[in-house]
């Protein structure tokens, strides 16, 4: 019988449980990112043809306003000393709001007033983003407290990033399953679009909550508490001023905001670039029951990417790994864009199954190249928490992961605003899609929104990484300090 390593603090099974919890959180994020705008497009574009322009501005403003919640939540966490740990109890508190509000976003209300419609969209989107921060900060901050051992923590980070990639792709599969079940129960086409959106949201509410709560039920904090630091909103910006490494993480996300564009405009890109396809003898709609299909191969290579990146990162370090992948994404993304722009108007690659195969091929490579973007900043932030504890004596998971969360939220807000405004500028809408004829100009602009902008932004985000200083030598010194201070306690 294989005996347990007496020095092991975080077992692989507990690292896997943490990853499943991250899957639960990101399932909510994936459903909203993938389908919120398409829900508005399908439900309200007939009521207001400017739904893309208006919603893009509202979602952008809501995400920026909700950033105020990040330092407040981070402050509560850093000050807290609740029973069960410094961060773990916040998992329990944050699960209901994110689950309930994700469902609320997909409840159709037949508004007859545009101010009421957009007021409702603004309110629910602001509340959802606050709830997302409330879940995101403790779920990611928990990583730095699972174990003081870098190898064990990196395993948890690797597994959680695989889970995150899977969660962001899973909602499209869930939508398809729900639609297939409704077809069996009610007959194909005998139910409105609002039904499958709401049923999918209810399923994700239950399943995502269960997965997320596994972190609370099964994981424990195995890093001793340092004296709690008092953090205010002002202190958060002071932290970025004094802590150059976390400021680099902030810049990496801010400058690379468009790297999530392939997710933000995915469903609209499916409609403009592919339309309906024949899959296994069945006609399927890539904006609805086949929304998962174009990214299927990308999901596989994305998971492979976040599996191999820790190995590459261990050999090359965060700086070289990130720069290598983002540079590769720039050249590949721009090559795909230029190739598409040069296609004639009647090219088979512009609609139907051939277009599907082309998009699947681009996803196959781009998802692999983008995988560094999810893993590297997260592991950097966990290392920065330890590094600052070593240098200053203060351990600030709350404020540092709040900065990470705020970085993600601001970059996502910019991505949503720019991506959806580009979609609106292209002239694409549900009304245009239903005509079955997408203008070449529209397709070319959507392709840039889908792939080209992400490529440029990805390259620019590599610039701050040139100044990142926590290298292999520093990590080795940090490991020695941890051992001498005896920070770790075993996970019960």
C-alpha cells in the first residue's frame, strides 16, 4: 500500500475538490458572459434595434461601477477572523447571491418602455457583478491558503484553470441539452426562446452552487494567519503603488482586455460567420443549440494548454512563458484575420459547414495560445502574496486578490464595451441573422472583433511582463524563508 507523504499538506484529491469549486463559480460567469447579450438580442431586438449599442454601454458602466465593491470585499476579508478561517467562511456567504442573480438575469419581462427595460438591465447587471466579486475574491484568494508548499499550490492552480476553461465552455452544452429535452417534451419549435434560457439558468444555479460549496465543505486553510491588515479603498490603490508586482498583474489584465473577446462575442460571431449547420444529419443553430460546436476543439486544446503550461512555466518562469504565448497569439490571430478578409464574398468559408470547420480550426490553435492568460496571472498573485509577506511581514490575500478581481472586471468591462460596440457597428442583429444573408462588411468587422482585436491586445499585454521580478532564484529564497518560519500546518 502506498503510504501518504508525511510532509504533504494539500493532497491531490483536495486540490481537485478546490478545482471543482472553481468550476462552480466560473459556470455562472461563463453563462452570463456567453449568453447575456444574446438573450437581450433574441428577446428585445425586435423592440429596440439599438439593443447592442445600449446594452454594451450599460454593461460597461455596470461593471465599472461594481468595481467599487472589490476593495470593500477585500477589506472585509483582510479584517475578518471568522470561525472556520479568514477566507473560507466567505465561500458560504457568497454562494446564494451569485446563484440567484445569475438566474434573475435570464428572466424575460415583456417591457413596453425602453427606460424601464434599460433600467432593469442596469440594476440586475450591477448587482450580478457585485455578487461575482463577492464570490471571485474568496474563491481565488483561498488558493494562497490551501498550502504554503508552492508545488502543491501550483497543482491546485493548474487543476482549477482546467476547471475554469471547462466551465466557460459548458453553458453552451447545457443550453443544447435543455433544448433537446424540450424538443422531446414539447416538440421541436413549440416553446419560446425564453424557456430554454430560464431552465438552463435554474440548472446552473443548482449545479454551480453545489460545486462551489465543495470548497467550503471539503477544503481547509492550511496557512497560518498573519496579523490581519486593515485595508480601505484608498489603501488598495496604495498597495498597487507600493507593490510593483501586483501593479504589473493589473497592467497585464488592463492592456490585454480584448483577449476574452472570443468569449464575449462568441454567439454573435457564430451567427455572423457560420449561421446554421448540418450536424450529424440535423440542422442546428450556432447561436442556440449548437453554440458550443465552433469552440469544441478549442475547449479541448484549452484544457490541454492549462495542463501543460505549469510544466512550461516551471522550466521557463512566468515572464518567458507569458511572453512566448501572447506573441504567438498575435501572429496567429492576425494571420487568421487577414486570410478571412481576403476571402471572396461567395467563398464557402463564409457560411455553413465549411465556415464551421474554419472557425473550429482557428479555435484549435487560439485556445491553446490563450491558455497562458488564465493560469499565469493567478499563480503570479498567489506568489506575490507570499513575496510581500516575506518582505513586509503582512499577508494581504484580500487586497491582492481584490486587485486581481478588479483587474479582471475592468478588462472584461472594456472587452464587453468594445466587442459589443464593434458588433453593433458591423450591423449584425437577430433581425439581420434571420434574413439568412450576412453582408461581407459585417462578417469582416465581426472577424476582427472575434480574433484580430484579441491578437493585438494580447501582444500589448506582454510589455509589463518584461518588468516582473519574481524569478526562480527569488522563489527558491522564498521557499527557504517559509521553511525557517515554519508557516505551514497540515490540512485536516
